[in-house]
C-alpha cells in the first residue's frame, strides 16, 4: 500500500514501529501534522496505516512456505529423494535411478542455502562409477564432507558396494575416491546404509556372508590426519543367515546402532578405550514380523526404531519405538503410531530425531501413495503427535520415504518411483521450515 507523506517518510514497518513504540516527551503519540489536516484526511491516513501495519505484521509472522527441490539434470524416474541428509546450510538428495554417469547408475545432488535470503541453490551433481550401482542409496553430510553409498558398485567384485567420499572444495565438491573395507568381497552391498558423525563413519553391508549367508556386517571408519582408516568390523552377537544385519545404521559419538529388520532386532555398540563392543540387543516388544529396525535415529540417550510392517492397528500400518538409555541400559519408553492410521501406510519406514522431536515417515499413506510425515514432541517424559505434514504440490508420491531435520528445517524425500507412477516425476526433496509447525522445534 502506498503512503503519502510530506517528504521521505518511514517505511510501513518503520511506521508500525513508530505507532507502537514512539511516544513524545509528554507520553502522547507524535502527531506533528494533525493540526494542518482535515479530520477526514487524518482518519483516512490512520486507517491506511493500521491496514498497512496489519499486513506487514502478518507477513512477518507467517511461516515461509515449503521449498520443493527438483534438480534440473534429473529426468523422470530418477528417484530423487530416495535418501536425504541435512546439516545446517547443506543438504543432499540421493537419486538411485539417475542417469548421471550412465543409465540408472545413480547420483546425489548437493544444495547450499544462502544465509541472507534463505534460497537453496544446486551446488553439485555427484556421480560414481558408470554402472548400475544404486549410487545415492544412502547419503549423509557433516560440515564439509558428503558420503554416498553405492551398494551395487563393483569395485571389489560384483555388487561389493562402496562408499564414495566428497569434500567441499571452494564453491564445489571434490571426489576423494571410494572407501572399501579391508576384507571387501563381492555381494556385500557395502553402503546400503551409512551414518556420518564428524570424523567417524558407520557403514552397513547387509549381504555380507562372513558370519553366514546374508547375515550382514557393519564397518566403522575413522578419519585420521585427513585419511579414512577402518577401525572395526561389527557383527551381530548371534549371527544368523538372511537376517541382513546392517540394513540400517545410526551413530552418535561413541555409540552405534545397527538394525537387522528381517531378524527383528537392533544391536547397540559403544567405543571404549579405542575398541568397539556390543552392549545390548533390542527387540520388538511383541512377536510377529514388523520389520523392526527398518530405520534408525540416534541422539544422546534416545533411539528411535521404525517398524513399518507392524500390524497392531491395521495390516502394515506401521509403528515406531522409542528407547531411552539410563543407568540400567536401553529400555522401551514409548510406542508411536499414526493418529489417522490406515492399512499398508508403512508408518516407520523412515525416522529422524533431534532433541525432543521425532519425525516418522509413512510414504504409502493417502491415496496413490502420496505419503505423509508425522511430527512427535516430547514433553514431561511423554511423546505426543503434533503435526502431520503432507506434500504441497501435486503430483507427489512416496513423500516421507526419507526424512531428516537439523536447525530450523526439515528435509523430506519423495522419490516418486517411476514403476509406481508411470511417467510422473523425477522425485524431489521438500524443505519445510519448522516455524510452520504447531509448536516449532525446541
């Protein structure tokens, strides 16, 4: 709205500030020109100011809308958002079917956020080897380091898998080569899951046969003097064939969690004196196939475990289990379920955790697998559902297939798989400001 003044007057925001906070020396609002203006003109000006102030304040208080990121190089069916990672002003979107290095070889897209205007800009399209590698199956970022899993990479034999390392180099990203364990072998699928915490990297190899056919393994790498070295090879305490230990992983400092969703278990390890050791096995609180451990999120004394096949409420409605660590070890604190559950929504397919907030993805929720993400908040020792996030653009499919949160934003992957949606979309990453939540993020 245009304001008519006797000279270079204040902006609407400044005018609002003056009207609310600038009394004159006698405690009254300044009205220097009131005596020279007809009462009707003054009334009209006052009304215009009130309306302008209301509009300005509303604009200031309204949360920023979600940002939908679709990388320009990605083609239909690229599965952008199959994996996601967020750290401050940097995010990564995995696209396992992208044609970056070769048809369906996979890619990972790195975006940076301008701190002044909040705009996200594509910084790099990362690629691996020119073969069907599923590059982008798992991604993570911490500071100036990005790691990308490629479980079908053939560096050490067919489908041995590999982890590809990238470092920020000025305005771009430099490839630091693939990372492999000392005993890398064909068929391990190394990089199917990974977690990065500063100078420590935890990588799952769920098809490893060292302790039994597809019993799985996980590897811990540490960065020392700029080089990554293998620190440990982790196995389940009682390895069993076809349990796929390492299909999910989570890491927080010297604590690691490794999931065996087919085996319905999560194993916790700690590092003391430079060595990693098993401390506890967590299992679903009741028998039955839940795919307990399909997704993991770990922070401090809290561990969130996704079980998307849980059928307590309805067939494959899903659940998430929250464990809390105390002096006696890890124990179940609460079971989370969707308030509007339905069959085959797979709530718990993805989880993310930060302080007192847990996000749970249900990528098959709603009609045509549109998907949804649920936000839970912990108050007084109990978790309660606060928000249900749904995509703001159409068409969108599998919203919530991957989730992450950091700072004042939530990142949600919606890969829109081509084999489900025909020629729909390349997939996308949805960035949601937490200011739009019912209670914000603590």
